[in-house]
C-alpha cells in the first residue's frame, strides 16, 4: 500500500485525513504515533513535520503535514475518484473556500477547545477549565447561529452538495455529541439534522470502525 | 470600477486582500468601514458577512468574506494576470497549501496577538496584557525557528518563488517590525532577509501609500 498516514486514532486532524481518503475510496496504511512517549517530537517524525504534530501524509517521497492542506490535496489530486469534495467552478469553489476558513478559524477554535476540555482532559487525568468551557460554548453558539441560517438556505455549508467543508467538521462534531455541548446542536433544528447526516456517512463509520478495531 | 473591498485601513486582513489585488494589477475601490460606530455589526454589512468582520470582497452580485478565502479566489481566478501567486502542479501547490495553513494557524495566532497587544491596544487606550505578550513571543520564536530552517533551503516559504504564502504574512510582519518583536526577526538572518524582501515589494508600498493618502 503506497499511502501512509502517521497519526493518532483519537486525533481529530488525523481522522479528518483518514475520512477524506475513505470518501475517495483510496487505500491507506494507518501508522500509529505514540504521543505518550513523545514520538511526534523526535526523529524521524520531526523531519516529516517540524512542528511535531500528527498527522503526516506520506506517499513515497512526497510528504505533507497540516490536516487541512492534506485533505485539500487529496480532494484535488483525486478529484475524479469517489465522492466529489470540491467543485471546478471558480466562484462556487470560492464560496466553499469561505466556509472552509470559517470552519478552521471559528468552528474549530471553539469546538476543539470544548472537545479537549470536556472529553480529552478527564481521560488524561487533567482538570477541565470550566471558565474556558463557558467562554467556548458562547463562541460556538454564535457560530452555530450563523450555520442555522446558512443551512436553512442550503443543504450543506458550501452549497447544495456535501463537500470538504462539511467533512472537516465531522471529527469534532463526533466528539462534541458525546458531551453536554450536544445541547447547542439540539436547539438548532437545521444544524442538528446536518450533524446527524454527517455522522451517518458510511465513510465516517468505516474510519471509526477501522481505528477502534 | 467593478471590484469593491469593504474594510479598515489598519486591518491586516483588509490589507492582505488589497495587496493580493495590487500584486495582480487589478483595480479596486476601497470602501472604508467605520469600526468605531459598529458599522460592521449592522446591516447592510452583516448581510455580506454574518460574522461582522472586515474585509468583504464585492464584485457585482458576487460577495466573499474571510480574507484568506478571498486571496485564494483572486490568485486562482486571475492566475494569468500580474505576479503568479499559486502554481498549477498539484504537488507543488500542496506544499504551498501546507505553509498557507502554517501561516493561518501558527504564525498568525502568535503574530496577530502581538500586533494587537503591543501596537493596537495602546492606540485604543487599552492596557497591553504583558503575560500574553510573553507567551505569544515564545510561540512566535518557535515558528520563526522553523522558518529559519525552511528559508535556508528555499528562498520563500512555499518554494523557490514568492507566493500567496509569503504575501499572507506581510501585513502582520509590517506591524511587528514597529515593535520590540522586531528583535525576533533580527536574530534570524534568513527570516530577517525574507521579511525585508517582502516589505520592499512595490505592490505593498503602493497599498500602504493608497491607504495613508
């Protein structure tokens, strides 16, 4: 198998890359990185990503890091394979681009903090920062208000079709649905239906089943 | 003039978009948004960007927000005009994509905080958070260490040529050079030369001159 993804099974960015490959029907080898021993901060990993974070994408001599750069590459390089995740029309692609930035800078900024504070920290024996949780919940609620309006106009955030924008949200939504933050989704009917639709995608179920096997 | 950019003359994201248009040699009309009266949080602005932030790009009925989505659109849609800012080769484009993410998530996360705390807050009569400055300086130093190594291998972050990656850094570098954070650049010869090269670009000088006129 040519393509390797070096990552951690519970890392949302790792899962984002694996899900993109799964939607495209591309075979890959998952190479677990042991974060508990700091494997990601040492050679040979640090030569693949100088910032020492998972995931890293490896296809022979070609190596990439930053999960959203990896998914964009896969979506473009394998445009004709599996589910289309981007579009060719420059203006429609630009609209997808806007919402890709919204995910990265607004949704993830709040959602990833909540996932870490509420779900990951207790698992690691660390104490949840309740003030940060409250602040991040307010930020996420404001983002989801905009999403509710957007999803009343279009079926998906980027337009009428599922795209890389929606995909990028899935790993964090999956985590948040296991916490009290689920209420912020439940209160918004369009957001709630969109989240349920995303989590039901066969490619996502396949990725999770593969990691938990 | 068809293209309008709604923004604030001192906003780094606004300047990022204007610089992209200037590099492409595309005429635009700059429409100042009065942030002091909250014009960006009210109609009609809020209909163009539901998150109420500058800039907004307007070309007739076609409107975009999120500065990095706008610059990517301009770079692609006007690929053959002015200076090339992206490349066609999918693998080279993916490498540029990696460093675009690094700018957005690592450089800007620290650099924008420093610019705001040291330069903007005193201007607004607010008190600089010295602990946050210290923390952000450490973060920025770690990013610049990686840049120093990268720039010893390639002339620019994305490869041998100036690209959208380098461009995205310019407005924040311009601000940081007016502060004590300049020392973090001066200590690193490759980073220092790269920053000087970027700030000397005719398109940047033209944008700044236009805003300060």
